[in-house]
C-alpha cells in the first residue's frame, strides 16, 4: 500500500554541518590558504586534517597549494615595496616631462 | 606578425617588479638594483627611436638592463683592480685545504641552482602578469613581501575576508598557470 522511499540526507543538511569538527570544502580551502602563511589556528588545522583524510577535492587543492608555496619560497622571488615603486615612478615621471 | 609598440607611461607599473626581480638575483643589493632599473628606464626612453618593434617591450627593456648589469660589474671590478678571494679556515689543521674547501662547500649554490631559481622567478612573474591587477597586488604583498594581513587591509582599505577571497582566487590562478608552465 505504502511505498517506502529512501531519503538521502546530504552532509550539509545533517547534523554534521553543525558539528564543530566538520567543515565544508570551501572552508577547508580557506584554512589551507591561511596555513600557507602560518595564519591557521590549531583547531583550524585539526579540522583541515579531518577533511583531508577523506575529501579528494581538498587533497588535490592542498597538494597544488603547497607546491605553489614551495616554488615561490625556493625561487627567492622579490619585488618592489609600494614606497619604492612610488619613488621610482616620481623620478621617472620627471624624466618623461623632459624632451627626448 | 604585428609590430610591438612602446608606451613609457606604463613601464613602471608593468615591468618594474619583473626587472627588479631579474636584477636583484644578479646583483644581490636592493639599492643597486633600484638604481639599475631606473637607469634602464631612462636609457629606454632615450633610445625609443631605435626600437624596431620586433621584440616585446619587456624583452627590449631586459636587453637594456642586461647591458646595465654588465656595465655595473665592469665598473665595480675596475674600481677594485683585483679579484677578491675570501678564505675561511675552520682550524689550523684545515689550513692549506682552502681550495678543496671552496670546491666542496655543500652550502655553496651551484650555477645550475641559481639558473633554475632565476628561471623559476621568471615563470612566477609571467603567471603574475596574467592575474587581474588587484589580485596581483594583494598576492605580491602577502606572498612575496610577506606583509601582515592587517597591514595589507589597512593599506588597501579592504576587510580580512576580502583579502582571503582575493588570495584564494590568485592562488588558484597561479597554481593553474604554474602547472602549465613549470611543474
């Protein structure tokens, strides 16, 4: 008489979302970004580790993010500070005004 | 093939970081690097009429900069008059082994390492050039200049969450670009 229906409960609608230790993929990527600069807190790193243990998307993102960080560190790439850039600009603008 | 053109009004914004990185990896002195790129821009301005348009603006400026760097080393060597050799002895026992010590120094960077670093730096800058201006600016401040989050937010008048969104987009684009051109 009554057909049984299977209801799939997605993690976002379940209690997992409310759980302290479970985070979304976006949040995991945000924590991963912060940890590249040493700005993720201990609990954030714990939450990221839990997500990393099962989420393939987070694993792939973390891998490429770390690769980028290592590449930048090993390249010892450098650039001008804003103040240095401004000083350079001011000096060059004076040259631009002169007839060439 | 389309001919390239020169627009000196944009040189500082477009190329100063790239030229600075190129120079600092070769002269190891911030002040000298800044002077050399200033000289390069001025020399470029003076020789604009010689630009044929076969190379890109950046390639043309780099060729001028290379000559400036060579001139700088020529001048500094002529001032010294002789080569400088630094020898460190760890103890009296090691005295006389200085030649081997220099050759086998594990902390010395090899020429290949230096070359790879400079090529990697070029690849990073090529990818940075492809980012939208704001993303490139925030990424540079945070990742290359190592500024504090708060300092960047104050300087650019953005919130911390704005900053992290920009950083995230920049990192995704940078990783994708580096994957194509370097990794």
